[in-house]
C-alpha cells in the first residue's frame, strides 16, 4: 500500500485530510515542517501532501529541504486556501506536482493523489527501462559501464569482465527458450555473489561486467569464481537433465583498481586481456591482468619476431600417443577440420567411445575413466585428438584416415581395453562417423 505523509499545522484540517486518505492509503501525519523532516527519514513515504503556509517552515521550504537532503525529486502536492495564481506558479517552479485548494471535496483529493502516484509509477518504470536489461534484471551496458566508470575514478576494488562459456551451444542444442532460462539463472547467480554496494550488469549476449568495491585480495575473486562455476552447472542440469554435457561455466578477467589505473577504458582493455587468457587456457576460471604470464606479456610487446612467436605457439613437453584436449579446444579443432574438408576434401573420422558400468563394479567410475583414457591415448597416433565428453564418454578425431584403417584402430582400442583391470567391470562400445 502506498504511503502518504500529510503535513498541516491546523489540527482539524490535518485530521480531516487523514480521514479521507486513510481509506485508500497508509498515512503518516506531521504538524510542522520540522516534524515532517524527522518522520520522512523514518517512514520514507511515497509522496508528501503539505499545507503551503505554516509557521516556522513553509511548505516550499519543506520541499526544498527534503529534496536537497535526499538529492532526488520527491513527489509533492500542496494544500492552500490562497487563490493567488502566483502562489501556484511558484510551487510548480519548485517542482510541485499539483495543488488543491481548501476546502476540498474528498473525491477530488483522492482522485488527484491517485493521479500523482500513477504518474510517479510511470516515470519510475520509464527510468528503470532505460537503465535495466529487460531479460536479466541487471543494469544494461550503458548504465553499468557508466556507474563503473565513475567508481573507477575514486573507489578501490576489482573490475571483472565475465563471459558465460559455451552458451551458444545451449541455444543450438536446446533452443532459445532454454537459452533465456540459463541467462536469467546466470544473472541470479551473479547477483548472489555481489553485495549491494557492488555493480553488476549485462553488456549483451553472454557478456557481463561487475565491479566489487574494497576487494584487495585474489582469494575473494577465487571464491566467487568457484561459486559461479558450480551453480551454473547445477542450474543447467536442473533445466536440461543430469546427462547434460555442455561445458557451461564462467571465464573472468580481472583488474585491481586503482593499482592498474583509474581510467575505465584502459582498465576495461586490461581486464579483457586477462579474460582472453582464461578462455585460451581451458576457461571456467579467473585471472588478474597482473598475473599474465611472461610469454603473453612478451607476445604483446613483440613486433614481427617470428622465432619468438613460434616458441610461444609450440607445444612443450610433447607426449607420445594421441593429443589430449579440453572439450572446448577439441571443438575448435573439429571446426577447423570441418573447414579443411570443405575446402580441400580432407577426410577425418570421428569416434564416440562409451563405458558402461556392469553390476556391482568395485572400481570407482573416475578410476575406470582414467584407465580407459590411458588406453585410448596410447592406442592412437600423435596426430589423433582425444577429449572427454562426460564421465563415461570419450570423443576421438582421426585425421587423414581411410575406412579400413578406422576398423583397425577401433579393434586395437577394444583389444587393449580387454587387457585393462577395469574392463571386467565396465563394458565398452562405440559409434563412428566422418567429419561433415
């Protein structure tokens, strides 16, 4: 219920006005401007209905005092027995929303108060629409960047650029309605890890931004990162089922403010560089700009030095057997080979191996999966690629291979698995196809 503050030094007029308005609103009464200031702080009314001429502090002075103290436009309506048009004109110049002349009818007063409250609601709705992202309820790009830019000038804390990893797969595999659910839940998770003094917003798509004030240590962001990554997976499984295999998570690029500066544009770029590094190294984590590796710092400063560039790109400590990749890196390689096939007709096979637990398996699933991964990698060439799809599913890519050779490879893997300790408790099957 909306709350109206009634201010009038005439006791009878105050009682009558309160009697009329209390039938439709919550009311609080003050007999002077000074008393109204004290009550306003405690009661926070939705509007003020004040007599214009009062001893000590007039209605004008009360309005100006409250707006100066709270730095906002407070809905005001004046009551007056004065019929002078200059009186009304002055009131409107000061920001009054309406006048009503004493004596007044009850229905007229209720109608005018209702009109003011409806107008205020429309204005607040328009203001909210201008600053909020309609889907997530977070601040939109313009508002969040504006608020954070102001904080960066004087506040201490951490600026975070946040990406929702693999979100496009949700839209592609489950549809945009499911994608909207995931975005809304992700926004709720972000709200849960920030405080009222912090700022969080959606830049668009799967990109978000936040500023956490007075944060000085990495460990705070580490805890936030773990929380976000845990609960977005929980939400995804709640919406899409426990067998959901999309590697959702959050990559977070961070920069300390004012340690790395106070200019928002510059800080934004630094946080973006940290975010890029997270995404290039497995995702689902965080990194501060100051923690970027020496190799990456050198890479940014080098110009035309091919030898150093090759050193940075080259694989270190190359192992025998297949090339084991994270799901996201494997996905990138799949897309690359798909392009090769389209342009050069290069053939590559794709295999999905599935372990299935037999009854009363004494070996934990994790141990069996690790053992099969060792069998898989050792049974393949160095040019073959392997990733884990979920706890008991593994995807293999075999570049430049014929159909007859595929059979040889699968037979070798099946045979080697039979020799493994876990094979007695976990059966193995597979499906095969070619990269499209």
